[in-house]
C-alpha cells in the first residue's frame, strides 16, 4: 500500500515523492519482468532492439552504456530464452546482428503497449498546461541530478 504524503513544497517532501514514484515505477517494471521471466537488463536490451531493429552487439553495448562482454552475456541469455538470434551481418563479416525473434518482438510490443497505457492512465486527463509545467520541472530535475552525478560520481 502506498503511504499518502501530504502536499508540501519543502524540497525534502518533494524529493520524498520523487523517491516514492521511483519505487512505484520499479515495482511496475519488476511485475512485467516476473511475468516475462526476464531481468531488467534483458528487458532494456529488448527495448533498444525494439527501437533500432537488428543491431550489432557493439552498438548495443554503446546504447546500454555497458561493456561488450556484458552484452554478450545478456544476448546469450536472450538467445537461450528464445527472444533473440544472432545473424550474420550483411556487410561486415566480422560482426553479427542481434535480431528479435517472434517471441522477442511480441515481448517488446507488450512492453510498448504497457508503456503507452500507463502513460495514458497517469497523464491522459491532465490539462496540457499542467503537463507542460510538470515536464519542464521534471526535465530540469533530471538535468540537475545528472550534473550532480557527473560532477562527483554520486549525487550524495
């Protein structure tokens, strides 16, 4: 059950709501992962494939900001579960393409539909002006947090 947090404008109270939102988003993703039998990293890789189509492991490593070795392990797992295949690259014989299978494509489609439905449920009835303001504050918050992380390796 979600605890109700009073509407306050103190920075700590606002940050507490951000943390609660992060927990809810993580719980929702964990539910999808359990249903699909996938890990967060594998879901992320499938999401990237869903937007790029067949992709080299090096490009996936770059997109996921992980090592090529890490991607090899993720792809091995997704090959074993039937979500992707490795195919010869049509123009670079040294490379292979990671390609979604029908199961992988169906999984990505389900994730995309779920993503769109949740966005609509959360924000579909929010007036455009309020949504624009929220988006601006959220974008600025993300930018500031990223800068803090980059400056010190941690926001704390």
